[in-house]
C-alpha cells in the first residue's frame, strides 16, 4: 500500500508543480486513501492545497480524518 500511495503522491506533486490543483488534490487524496496513516507523506501538501484553494470545509474534514487515525493522547 505504501508504494501505491507514494506513486499517487509523486503524481500529485507533479500536478501541483504544473498548477493542476484539482488533479493534485485528487492524487493526494488517493494517496491518503490507499494508505491511511498519520505518517502518509501526502498529508501536508494536501492541507496546503486546500488552504491555497480556500476550501476550508475540505481542509477541516480532512484534518478530522487524519486526527481519527492518531493514537489517543494521554
């Protein structure tokens, strides 16, 4: 799963560099969906793209998904 997620991460990075924000968001989302772990490398760039796009609802929903994966705090 990690290798598949990395492939989508790389494709998302390329699309982001080419200013294809919608495509980059889709690929980063796919990378996270394939390997849903708080250590997924697609989290930070996806959060940045949601901020850049001004999509606060999507950012909040994504942050909640990531937070649910983190171990409980003591």
